[in-house]
């Protein structure tokens, strides 16, 4: 299995981020949670819009049937 390398060709150590003294792990995790929550809300909204579009199409089909019957 190959390892990811950075631009200088050195091997990337994924644990290096935790050695960074400026890293506030709690803030980092909170930020990631906020982004995940926002993404979920966005996808939920997209699904709601798609459902509404589908329902409008179904209603339009019923309206067409009613107008043809009269």
C-alpha cells in the first residue's frame, strides 16, 4: 500500500497534526461537527425541494385529468 506524500517527497505522518502546539482539538472537533450539521441541513433541504417538485408534477397530472374529464 502506498503512502501519501507531500510536495517535498517526504512521507506524510498523519499524527503530526496532533503534535502541533497551536492545535485546539476541541475547537477543531466542534468546527467539524458544525460543518457536518450544516451539510445535513443542506441535503435535507435539497430532498424537500425535490419532493415538492415531484408532488407539484403529480398534482399537475391530476389537474390535467380533471380538465380532460369535464
